[in-house]
C-alpha cells in the first residue's frame, strides 16, 4: 500500500522533473540566441518554433503526469474503500461474537436464578 509520504515524494519528483525541463528549455533557448550563426529574423523564427515545440512537449508531459496522479488517486481511493469494508466486516464479526457471549452469559444467569 502506498502511504502519503511516498505519494508526496512521487509528486515532488514529478514537479522537479517538470521544473528541470522548463529551466533546461529556457537555458537552451538563451544559449541558442547568444550563439546563433544566422540573422536576427531567422533566429527569432527559430526561437518561436522551439518555444512552440517546448510548450507542446511540456503540455504532453503535464498531461501524462496528471493522468498518473488521477490513476494513483483512484488506486488510493479503492484501497481505502477495501480497507474500510474489511474493518467493517471485522467489527461486525466482533460484535456477533460478543453478542453470542452475552447471550450465553444471560442463559447461564437464568439457569442460576431458576429454582431446581
């Protein structure tokens, strides 16, 4: 079963990866701008194309991450429901056992009170 700490670490790692992608993309764009061997117009067009590509790639990664988070949430929810059902069943069994013991004790009490 995944506990909350593990879930937070996974989400934190995912956010770290997304942040790294964004920073790396920006650093690459700045480097490309500074070291570009072509004209300014061509460079601006290339930067625009790369920016669109980076946006699309980041959007795809974000969609994948969100889908994984939703899936993990559903798994945790289902696991919690299963555990709740198991606990309810265990509780019902304990109550039934205690009622049986109480019934036995009541019967023994009645026999003790009755005249022989």
